[in-house]
C-alpha cells in the first residue's frame, strides 16, 4: 500500500488488489487511460478528469500533476519508506541539496528568496509562469541558498539551473 500526501496537506492510502483500486482501504471506481495526445483520461466515480504529469522526481518520490487546470504535488511513500520512517531512519539526511532546475519552459515572475537565506523543505522559492499558469517552485529539502541564477521577467528553458544550494 502506498501512502500519498497531496500538496503537503491531504493524506491517502492507495492500493490495487485483484484489479480493484482501494483508497483508504475502501474500493473506488476509477478508470485511467493514456490518450494519444499524451494526456491521461481519468474516470472517477462517474466524473471525467483530464490530467498530465508535469514532473517526476524519483529521488524525493514526488510527482507534479496537472488536473483540469489545477496543479498538484503528490509525495509517495512506498512500504519500505514507511518502515524506515517508523524505525526513525531518514535516508535523505546528510544529502546535499541539488540545484533547482526549471521543470518546464516558462517565464520567471518572482524570486522569493535571496543568497545566504536558510530555507526549509516545501518553502516557496520561485514563481514560474508556464502555459498561462503560475507554478510555485518549492524547496525539495532544507538548505542554504548559495547562488540565484534566475532573473525575474526572463524566459527559461526546461532544465535551466535557477538556484544553487550549499
């Protein structure tokens, strides 16, 4: 069973048993299909949703998903992650924070931090406008801002380094 946290607030247990999806141990009616255009069509409890995966971070086990023009960040804990957490172990402790890179092409609207600033996991760092949506880029871990390469009101390409951490 996977433990998921949506936007850092809402927690759900998700599992699939014998072709049936379970949400918090309760069966749910859901059908997921990938379309030719790359979008994901979701039919949940008789309602239709159109989704697309914006970004997958394998290291932090977070997925950014767009659903009907809304953006969601889903953190996923697999059973091994849950076991390690229950034992008080943190495999990410002591890891150096990776540079923040643009997850998609867009325009830097606002830089919310400054060099030397201490930040915490989940803290908003930059607002990036992409596809007419404002996306708040957040810290993946606690760190200190070393250098800010991004400049407000400038366009960036996917993968461009925006912020470096110490």
